[in-house]
C-alpha cells in the first residue's frame, strides 16, 4: 500500500496543464481570456473569487451576480506542452499564446472583460 507521503510526492511531480483559458458568459457572449501555468488551479481560483464576491474584475463580478453561476462556462482554449528542458520557463510562450487568442477573440469592451494590453 502506498503511503501518504508517496502520494503527495507523485502529485507534486505531475505536470499541471498550462495554456490559455476562457470564462464565457453564455447569456451575453462576453468572455475573459487568460493564461496560466496551471489552468485547473486558475479556473478554480476564479470560481472561488466569484462565489466569495471578491473577484478583481468588477464587471465580471457584477454580471456573475446578475446572471448567476449557471450562465458561465469555464473552458480551456489551448494547451502548451511542457518542454523536457529542466530550465524551461514557459512565461514567454504563455504570453505569446495568450496574445494570439486575445487577437482572435477580441474580448474587449462590449465583447468581453479583458482590458487592452499595454504591451500592444
């Protein structure tokens, strides 16, 4: 039988899915697009903040209250395969992937909850 420490070690060594995600309001079509090294954890964090009325995106929080949780879909748009290189830092790759999806979906203004990037 595997002990608890072994299970924890295996969990920590398991790579997390990283890439681009979207929170979509099915009632009005608006979306929030973002990237993360741990999509599952990030989406869980967004859900928790919205439930606790503590999300930093005020418009998203307001519409969560207005339309309710069932109006929102949390989805993975694109996954980034981790490199075998021990020194690999996915930060730049995630930024580029996120920028591509932001250009494609344009989730700004009336179409979404994202703000235009200062990088652009």
